[in-house]
């Protein structure tokens, strides 16, 4: 990535009312821009020491007062000169301060541009940037704790260790290629196979941690689907622990989707109660209800987990499969009739099965009580794909060793696994991937 030479600025604190807000400036002209709006010459800014400043427009009009701090290159987050203006909070006030900063020569920063500059300057790696994003977007304390663990280097350290081992295995194999007179003994081949299998298992565990890692870091959505009067709204209220959706014996009470946000064992969960079908053929009570059903189906298609609710005597909902990896079959109104086989029996009246549904939902995405105990967890699809590719390559190496194939074939597979680990670590990541990553950052980060 080419080193950016323009100076950027943005509001670095959240929008809304607040006692203090920060406008951040970064780039080779940061001190000059800050001097233009505060009247404080570049030489007067003591590095990393707060100073009282008054922000003024070009015509001398007072905008606000507060504190300013300079962090000179290269010892700053972005690697450029950085100045932060700590002024009063509030969207209007911060907008006014940012406005005069932009008028003084800075450019409005793009989402994540400060962090992207830190990456370009070698201040952070891709894994650290992804962890930062997870910290900012954490929807629960448990998700925050997991994200902080990755920001602290849990995943980076695990990947570094796996790369060291893969490199050592590859070196031994290639030594046999370079010195063919010294054939690899069976015992040595067996040891290499054991080490390759260990690498395959470790990277497979990382790939498998993605579901739990993403759900903990970002939260998960659970869609409740079924026919009208199947007990969907009652189930939502029972799972939420309070009345969030209207419950009535009249068919079609829910004509749109209803959402409830809750915390289950420290995991942020969004429950979605969708409008129900009137019959197996999709018959509805009118255009409005049909549109509600369509909207609910779209929301259900995006959910991490689907609860297919069936009342006693009702057929299964159309288009629902328990084999799709995300659907859990739930039998409602267990206080009225026994549940059918293969369903979780629940009753919103007695509370039967409600905790079991919560447990089943979390288990479906791989969340268990000690999911963070292993430390390293992948948080993004990019990380998962790289870990899976590494595991597949190491498994192929195990197979090649077991079949007695030439060392060149084995080396090819191990090298592919090592390269996949390098991609997981964030090396040789293309601009398109970085664009996708930083587009998810907020402006000012």
C-alpha cells in the first residue's frame, strides 16, 4: 500500500450528547491544520502533553474551547503526525469544530481510514484490525471479553506457533529432497505424519470456532416461524422473559415481524417473531398479512438459527428442514398435549422446555460455557476460510505420507498449509479484502 500523504480528519467519538468529544487529525499537515484553527504554532505543541486551546474559524469567530494534544510521527497510531482536539460533545458542536478543521486544509476521513493507515505503517496487523472491529461492535460483555482476547494476541500467538511448526516440518521434508542419498526412514516418516496430523487438527479447531466466535462478538439472530396460532409469540415472550409480542387466539395477530433483544449467558440474541401461515398451502388473510409473511421469510432467511414451532395437531411449517444446520424443531403448548418425537417440548404457560430451547440455540452455533477457554477464536469469514484451507492442506499431507508418496508431493501440501496460515495471519491480503474490512469501521476509527 502506498503511504498516504494527505491529511485527514474526523470526529472520533460517538454521535449524540456527551460531555467531551474528540476531533482527530492525522497526516503530514496535522500540526499546521491544528495551528490554523487554534492559533498555536507547530513548534509550540509539546509532544503528548495536553494544552488549553480555543478553536476559531478563519475569520476569527470563536467555535469552542478545550484541550489539544499532538503525537508526532512516527510514534503515533497512524505513523503520521496526529493531533486530537478534545472539545465539548454534541453533534452540532463537534460538527462545527470538524468543519473549521476541514476548511483549514484537512480532508474528511473515510470509514476506518485511521486504522488502515496504522496497518500501512506497520503499527498493527490485519488480525489486530479485525479484533479492533470486534471490540467496537461487541454486543455483550462476553463478546467484548472474547474480542479483547483476540486484540491482546490470542489468535495471533496461536497462528504464529502453528506457522513455526509448519515451517519446521517443511524444512525436514525439503532436507530429504535436497539430500536424496539420505532416505527418510519409516520412523521419521511416521513422526512427520504425526506432526502434520496435529497441524491439521489444530487448524480445523480454529475453523470450527468461527460460529461461536462470530456469535459472541456480533450477537446472533433467532427467527421463530410456524403457522398462525402455533404459539410463536408466546414462545418469544417466554424466551425474552417479558411480554414483547401480542398474544391472541385470533389468527393473524402478528402481521409483521416483532423483535426482542436479550442476553443469554452473556450472548446478545435478537429474537424475531414472524407472521404465521394460515395453511400448508401458504393461504393468508389478505394482502397486508401476505406482505408481512414475505418480510418475515426474508428475515428468517438471514437468521443464524430458526425455531420451527408446531402446535399439537399441526403439520410442520412449509419450507422448514431440520437438516439445514440452523433449524430447531419446537413443539409448543406441551401443557395441552404430549410433544411429538424429534421436537423440543415447550410450554409458555408452565415454562417447560424454555431453558432447553435457549441451550439448544447457543449449542447450534457452537457456543458452550467455556468456549473462550481455548483462547484463540476466529472472528471473521476470511479467518475461517484460511484456517479451513490450512487444515485441508495438512490433511492432504497426512494422506500423502501415509500412502508413501514422494516427498515432493508431501512438501507441496505442507507448503500450501503454511501459505494458508500466512493468509490467516494477514500477510498477502489483497486490497479488495482490506476494502471490505475497513468499510465496516466507523468514520473516525
